[in-house]
């Protein structure tokens, strides 16, 4: 079993900042990738930022230059620093982690419960 706990969402004014956290725990041998996605009302879930490991990071076009993803591998935690927030950033933000579990070895994709970010104009 692998669990994700997200935190850091809330209400912020346009131009403000928030930092999201997602901590993974459980039967983890190795974390292969960590990332953030979001889903706004009436829209499909979209990529925000993805860290497959090493120095590679992929950002969604709408957040480039404003959001930063960071991993603390020692804590099995991924962060999303969101600056210059816009009302269009309002969404539920989900953490996604792909892990290799301890024995029996499995590759698991795990989603967090989601945290709401609301940006007021």
C-alpha cells in the first residue's frame, strides 16, 4: 500500500503565491516519478508539472515561468511552488506518484486526494 497526503491549497488573491506539498508513504522501494495535475470545473485534468527523475522537469504551457516543481527524495515529498497566480489557475490540484513497491515488486501509479486552489480576481 502506498498513500499520498497533499496539503497547501487554499484561497489567494491574483498575483499571490501558494506552495503545495505531497508526501508519499508506505511500501515504497523507489519513487520513479512525481508530478502535479489539475482539474478546473467543467474541464479535463491537465498536466501542471512532472518530474520523472534527475534534472528533467516538464511543465504545462500555461504555468511555465510561474510554477516550480521540486522533489525531496529523502522525504518522498514533492512540492509545487506557485507564483503570480491567476484566476485561471483555480482548480483542484492532484499529486501523482509512480513507485516501485517493496516485495512483491510492483509498479504502482498513485493519485492524491486533491487540494483546492482558488484564486480570486
